[in-house]
């Protein structure tokens, strides 16, 4: 099941998004998710979500339009990790082209081990459906 984790600028989880109606290829938006994003916009770092399979972690077309809409609504650029069971890739919007490009996490203030633990928890929730 697709699952998302909203995290702060230090990489700490704020909210686990596991709504009814999600599937292996779909993660519905919800008012509660938007409320979390809006209420935490000052400290928001980004939103990680799973593509629940092994293999490469690329954003879908729907992902990219969602990234852009959320950033436009918040007025803030975020980090968008896409997580499969075997890989994590990180995306940000290039301000010159408005395209989402892969990046690293060098600017995050969390420890590598803490971040890996959060990605493992995200995968666990995705595999177990909650």
C-alpha cells in the first residue's frame, strides 16, 4: 500500500499518511493531510511516499503535479523522497526550470541513521498496510 510520511526540516516525522482507499498504486489526498501540511508549514521539510515494489524510485506524473500543487499552496519548496522497497531517491524543484530533479540530502539536519530508520518504518507501514 502506498504510504506517506510528512517530516520536519530536521527529518523527523510529523504525520504518517495512511488514508482509507489507498492501494499499491494510489495514495488519496485528504483534508487531514492538507491540514497537517498547512499547520506545520513553517517547519515542514517535505513528504516522503512509497511506491511499494522493488526497483527504481522515480516520481509518477501524478506525483509531480501533486508536488507542484502543494508547493504552490504553501509557498514553500520541499524535499520529495520517493521510496521503493530497495531504493530512495530525493526530488526538489529546480527554480530555473520548474522541473523536479534528483538531489541528495546533504542539507538535511537529521543523522543518516535516524533518516534510514524513518525510511525503514515507512517501508514497514507500506508493506503491512498500516
